[in-house]
C-alpha cells in the first residue's frame, strides 16, 4: 500500500498514513459545519497507521470526541472519537488519493443554504454502514 501524506495550510503539522483509508464521507452535523464553515468531507484510517509530525491542538468538542487542528494556521485536520480509526479531513491530503465520496451523514442537520445534489446515499444521523468502511486503495 502506497503511503498518503497530508498537512495543514502552513505546513507546521504534517502526517503520513501507511494503512488503508476509508472512502470519503460528508458529515453535515452542526459541529462539523461550525468547525469548517461548511460540511466536512473526511476519510479515516487505523490510528496506528497515522504518523503525525508537529503539534496538533486538540479541542474536546463533545463528551465522546475531540477535533485536531493546527494552532498556527487554524486548519481543521482530524476528528477523533471512539473506535480504532482516526478521521482525517480529506482536503488536507496531498493528491492524488484515489478516494471517492461515497455517502452523506447527519443530513437532518445540514445547513438550509445548500442542497445535497448528488445521488449518493444519505443518512439522517450517523450510520456505521458508511463510517466503518475501509477502502482497498
């Protein structure tokens, strides 16, 4: 498996993923919208497959999750909740990745200023069928 790398906007935080990446899922929950300014498109990988270089600032956004960002440029990088995987914001990956967007979650809380215009599956809230898949990239 070819490693995939990524970084924040200023390059102070870099990371490399040496394991499988899940296809990209768009999350439309209020927290993702507030942290990113829109919805978040994220992949994920087993924690042990992600090597981070630099200082990630972690914000405890709920009792069950925290969000990682660069303290210098403010770029949103990670979502870390329960489970074996670390979610990685897809826009922080250096391309090409070979990944595709496959589903939308938390559609019931999406912003009223846009519509989801593709034919991908949608879930009103979280859906483990979408978020626990692993790609064969």
